[in-house]
């Protein structure tokens, strides 16, 4: 469970930190993924696309 301490009554800042922590923990993407069933072929296709995208990104980082 994600917790954020409110310091000096600054609720806006605490809310901002909470949203950031939740996003970094992967909860929104996990919810999006589980929202509906994806067929195994679609899951493989998306994973392959993601792997290609990551490989391109890594190549750009290492070649510059």
C-alpha cells in the first residue's frame, strides 16, 4: 500500500507525491492491462513490438 505523509498541512504536495508513487509502482498500467481479456497472439504481438521499441531506444542511447 502506498503511503504519503502530509507535512505542514500541504495536502496538494502530498497528493502530487502520492500520484507519482502510484504511477511508479505500475498500478495504472496494470489496471489498464487487466481491464479486458487479450488473446495470447495479441499479447505476443504487443510484447514483440515493445521489445523492438526498447531495442531501438537502447541503440540510440549507445550510438550517441
